[in-house]
């Protein structure tokens, strides 16, 4: 059994065939899918899907850094509103993204820190998005780590030193389709990181693994990520499934 620890299959990319997508995931041994939120505009689709498939889909609540703008306080109020109303399994997807736009860095830092505090007060894990922002993101997590903070640095593509810093903080590395890419450095990095510090993910509909690159990503393709990870550690896919599933279950309490 595999757990996809990061997918956006509630998004409009799947509006016409989400039932088939979930069936294919199930048929490929992906029996649980963690769904991080984006912002107030995505909550309804997220919750509709988790209500329709409660034993397969597990929702997270959070404000994505690329949705942080001048009105971010209102967005954070929406996050808090939903956390009071429903059960969520973590806070995400949160973090700092400086790839597209650096003009809201201060607001992104503030929103990130605020949501980390929400996670600690509720004893929930966090799922971190970072892009071109390792130092900015890591420094906040390090400051906030008081022994009660846990989670995933999602879509990890960094170097060995960054991987070590993350695992030293007690966080997991989220490994997705990039691990299958020819030009990826992840094989060399992961060799020195124990598998107990790793979870696997798709980030569907993005970052489709080889051999499906160019197509829309979906949770069924987690199998290709598991195969690539098994090759790196020189173990069976079953062992990868067993260890990463256990890691995800412990983290999210599922």
C-alpha cells in the first residue's frame, strides 16, 4: 500500500474524471491521498472530494504562499474559520515562494509563521512549499521548532546539506516525480538519508514522473516514484511502500 502525501486532485484539472483518477490510484495500490489546500477559493472543491471519498482522501487546511497578497489577513481568517469547523490532518500547503514574485516576501513570512503557530497549537503537522527560498523558509522553521513541530518539506529537490538540515530538525523530505528525471541530483542526495526520513508524493497534476512526463500527473503514478526510490536504496518496492506508508501514517495520524 502506498500513500500519496501530496496531491491536488480536487483541482479543476480533474473536474471531468476525478472518479476514474481515484479508481486508477486505488488499482495501483495508492490507498490514501493527502490533499493540501491552496486558498479560500479551493476549499469547497477540496471538502466536496473528501466528503465523497472519506476513506481515501485526507484534507489539509492552509494558505499557499503564491496566494499571499495584500489581503492575506482575510485569507488567514478563512483558514482559522475552517480549522474550527472541520477535522483536518495538517496545515498546508504553506511556506515561501520567491520564484514568481519577491514583492510579498514579508507577507509570506508573516503568513508562514502564523500558520506554523496554528499547527503547534493544534498539534498538527505542516506541509511546506518552498521555491527559491530555502534559507528564508528554513530559518523560520528552525526558530519555531520547539520540539512540537513536525512535517514535510514537500517536493524536495535540494542538496545533501539542505537534506541534512531538514532531517536534523525532525522533518521529512517529500520526494516526488523529480526523482525520476534524468538531470535530478536526488539519487546522490538520498543515498545518505535514511528512508525513515522520506515520504513520497505526486503533487498531481504537476511534476509528472518518467515515463508519463508531458501528461497530467495523477496519484496512480506514485508507483513510478516508489520504483525510483527503491532503485536508489537498492531495496524492493514493497519495502519502500512499507516504510514510507508507516512514515506518512505516523505523521498525519491516519
